[in-house]
């Protein structure tokens, strides 16, 4: 199995560190987020990883070369000309996933103890287009799932915006939808590349919301486990309490 790490973001919430470094090289107890997630994937037998780079890309490439990929085979997807967001970034890396084998995608600034083997097993049993790791935690934006854990929509609770816009009137069991916070980890069937309609810069959220009525997109709930979105100096401190 192969994987992709999204590492091209600007990491603005990690300023001032990201004024001169990429967020992937933020350090938690002596190890960078990049190293930690490469080693995390190795625990589940994943040793082939493509990483998209944009912000201070050379620093990421240098770190990988100096450490020889920490024992993994690392490929770079170069977005230095323009950061393509998650959807565009994955689409640019489509060639890396040629074949019929599902693959893992995760944000480089996520640290977790999620048992990826369990998530992969569920994906292989249920055979959806994608399986999205989620938890029941407080945030501002949620994916919405029905009683079968199938994706049905998206909601921003601060603005009240929902997608699709007619969800409330068109979905019979609207009041029964469950709000789940996305953990930034996906398992995806490579057939998705033939289904993506967007071009250029776009989000995977757009892709999933566009395809959810045609294809099954499921959730994997790991509520109760450790999940730290290392997007700020404060969260770096929190992460150090969980990851030695």
C-alpha cells in the first residue's frame, strides 16, 4: 500500500515558526511532524510515500535526503509554482497511485494513535470510494453522515452554511444526520481519479460532496483515541504530552 502526506500548506497558525520553516518540520519532543508521520505509516507496513511541497519546499526535501527517508521510499510532488490545496494536490499525484490498490492520504500536521490497520480493514470490507477518519469532537465544520455512516453533507456551525444548499429540504432524515469532525486521514480507491471533475486548485471536501450521491463515502469513527491537529504553538505543547 502507498500513501500521500499533504505538506504543502503555509501553516499560518504556526507563525512565527512558519515565517522561516515549513510546518512539516515543526518539532514535537525532538522529532519533526514529517518524521513522526512517516514512521506512523511504517507501523502499518506503508513504506512508499509521496509528499507534496510548496512552502519552504527545499527544507523538506533536504530533511528527507539527509535522513534517507527514515527508511521509506519518498517521492516529492512539487507544488512550488502554486499550492493546489488537497484536491488539486492529490490529483497532481495521481500517477503515483496507478493500479487498483487503495491508498492512504493524511495531513502532515495530524498526530494520532488511530489504528490504521482497522480502518483499512473496514474500507476493504465495505468497499466505498473513500473512508474518512472522524471523531465526535467540537469544531466549526463538520461532515454529516446518515445512520449507515454514509456521507450526506457538510455544515459550518458558525455561519450556518450547509452543503448541499438544499440538504434540509431534500434529505428525508435530515434531523437524524450525525455531525462528525474530520481527522484529516482518508483511505481512497484509485478509481476516484476518473471521477474528479474539478481542475487546478480545489479541496477534497469539494470532491467528496460532489461524488457522495453517486458513490459511497463512509466514515471510520475513532472517538476516544488520541488526535492532535498541530496547527498552533499551543497544540505543539499538547502534542508533546501524548507523543514522546
